[in-house]
């Protein structure tokens, strides 16, 4: 969650491309794979949000070491890159064909770089606030002092925060910009960007606006309106069955705000549905450490919610506020809640700022015995929850020490990111804890609550969102960024540190970017909650000043 201390503070995944969308398809065998990854088009690689690339046919635990692996080059950017880099192969662009990496910044800029050129070839750069992209004279990214409560959580400016999403069929990138201009007037816009040129498509951008009926703490005549100033577009975008879904939270919990989810038709940018987490209450932001809503084959959305009003267990209306909960929304029902889970100690989570919604959600592969459809998530309290997506448990009013209405819960560490899942192992790095692997037993349908292996180093706040590369079920590597030196401006900033571990034994660190002599592999200054993109023999990470690219030397 976006606060200095408080907030901001297996299977083979195959990307299946269909008209105007893409979906995650699962091969429950989790065995070998052939060919290269079709692309990295979305946060944490797929709609399950499991963070895997099982088609990485170059990097192995043998060749990732300081002698053969390191920093290849970096590309300067004009602002902090909070977004995960996205990768598109063999794109016709700039008069040629390139593998392309896309990066967005808090300066409201969007870049397309050649993903492989050692000289950092910039294919195009666009300013999302110029007149060609819907901006008006005098608009700028938002100075940090104009939102929030003065903690400088995102500083010195706020522009693009949530990771974009790409439709590879139409070759369109969807991204949300935030800006101010004239002073005191705020804008958020959804852009549909042509991958080859950086130009707007589909008549975009569209100004983001919405309202719902409700008696929340900022209602006016029974209506709640989206506030482009206070709403923080923190979560990554999701593209599900032809609809782009966008979620919001707040800047440093500054009122008034709610958790919103708004859908836009990918082919037209027309608004399809609006959901407000606390329309009759307050807060309930969707943070997830920058994570994206997950989605199943039917298009249901799953996400966790932070602090806010909860009355979902009330016997009387409106009982439609779901702070500190995990929600399942049905697009076919207009983004209506079809199932949900709220911890029995929700009031404590609310009162002591122990948001469930600080961590992202991961959908596990379909199971052949027991509940078939599983989800795991965690929050600031430090507890991990394993849920049945077909019967999530709702709220246990009679529970006093643990949630008996879920498949499993156990203490691990405070979560501020999204775990990874590979070969029946959950890879999780919480605050001030090691990177841990929790083994999943398909026969019992539960996790072993003691780590089967863990790293020798800890990850201070804001912990890490790991990614995994492998060749099918072999040669697994876990990649994680220590961004604990994200800090405020100099002298409190320091470099990000990228780590690589043997996925079968996390005590074996293969390499990290601080090991080589003379700072050979040193990354740019850290940005919190950043996620490494591992594809085609390279690892891409965003920093405060540059995109860093690692690979075989």
C-alpha cells in the first residue's frame, strides 16, 4: 500500500490469444514446454497472477552466476518506473522487427525500447499529457504535495502508477495517466496506445468518471462520484474477455476515497460496469502492492480490499460494504459480488491498520481432488489464507481464534506483494522475512506451514513480489527485488538489488546485483513494489531513473 510506513506501505501457463483479449490456460501436468513465451502482456505474467514463465529456454541455475550473468545495459527514463516492464516479441515497429519492452513512468511518459540492443535503442517515447494524447495546455504530472497527507509516498510526482496491460491481437496497450492542470483541477484518463507508434487509438483517451448510488461518507444527494484527485490508480490493469478493468485506492489514506473497479470495452473504450467497495461507507481501497485483479476462465474477478467499512454480515440493508475482504465479482452480472471472504477479526484489522488488502491474490491450478478452484492471499497481519473460490467462506461471526470457514490459514509474514506459484510450491517474501517456499500437497489440498526452503537473506519493507523462470518443470529460478532503499529523495535512496535463487533450494542464491566487483551490476535507485520481468534470456527491472537489463554476459 502507498504509505511510507503505513501503506503502498505445478502448471504450465500458456497465453491463449483470442480476438481482443487473452486468457491464461492451464496445463495441469506442469511438465515440459516448447518454444518461447508468446509475450509478457500483463502484471505477473498471466491472469492467475502466479508470476511464472515456464518457457525461459536460456537462463538456468548453471549459467546465472557472477562469471556469466550480469547487467547488460540500461535505458534512461524521465521518472520513477513503478510499473512492471511489458515485453512483446517480433513487433513491426520503426521500419523493422524488434522484441520490444514497454515502460511507463510517473512523469506520464511511455517508452518503447528495443529489448535486446546493447546500446539501448529507443523506438519511441510519448508524453501522455500532450495534445495528441488528450492533454491540455499547462497540464503536468501531479506534484506529490497536491495529494495525500505529506508522507511523500510517491514522490516527487504522480503520473502512471498502475502497470498497463497489452492486447497482443489488436496491438494495443492500455494505460491510465494522472495529471493536474490548471492547478486544483485533476484528470485521470484511460489511453489505448498503438504499440508500433505510440499514437492514441479508438478515439481515446477517455476521461475517467463514474458514480454510484450510496450513502457513503462523501455522498451528495445519495450519490458517490469518482474523485480523480484522491483516487490512486495503484493496482495493475487487467484485460479479461475483451474488457479492461481498472482499480483504485487512495494516496496515504487521505479522505475521501473508496475502492473502485471500473470496466471499459477494449475495442471501443466505452464504459461497461462500475463497482464501489464501500458505497455506503468509507475507504476500502484496492492496493495489493500494485498487484492486479486475478481472473478465472469464466471471467470472474478476484481481488483483496484494504481498510474500510465492513457490514457484509449485517442482517439489514445496505450490508454492501466490504473493507478487509477478498471479493469475487461477476462481469456478467454487472460487476456484482457473487462470493466473498472476510476474516473473523476484521474489526481488529480495521482498527490497527492491518489491512488484508496489502497483498495480491494468486489463483492456483485446478485440482483433481477436493475443491477444484483455489486462491491464496495474505495481508499486513502476516497471515496467509487459502480459499475455495467456489465457496469463499463469507464471515464467521462465531469464530474467536481462527477462521474455520476457510480451507486453511497460517502465519507467515506481512504481505505487500503477490506470491509466485510453481511446481506445487508457493514462493513468498514478506516484510523482514526470508524468501520462503511453502509446499502444497494436492492430496490434502493444503500447504505445509513450515517452509521447505528459504533464502539466507531477509527482505525489509516493502518485501518483494517474486517471479519464476523455468524450462517447464526444470531449471527453476526465483527472481526477487530488494527495494528497501526506495526512500525519500537523497540521501535516503539507494539502488535496487535483484536476487536470483535456485527454485528447488532457496538457500542457494545463484547471483545478486550487488555481488560483482566495481558495482558492475548495480541497478538504479529503488522503487517500491517493482516486479522483475524475466523473458528470452533477460531480466528487466524498473528503477527511479532507468530501465535495467540483465542477461548472459
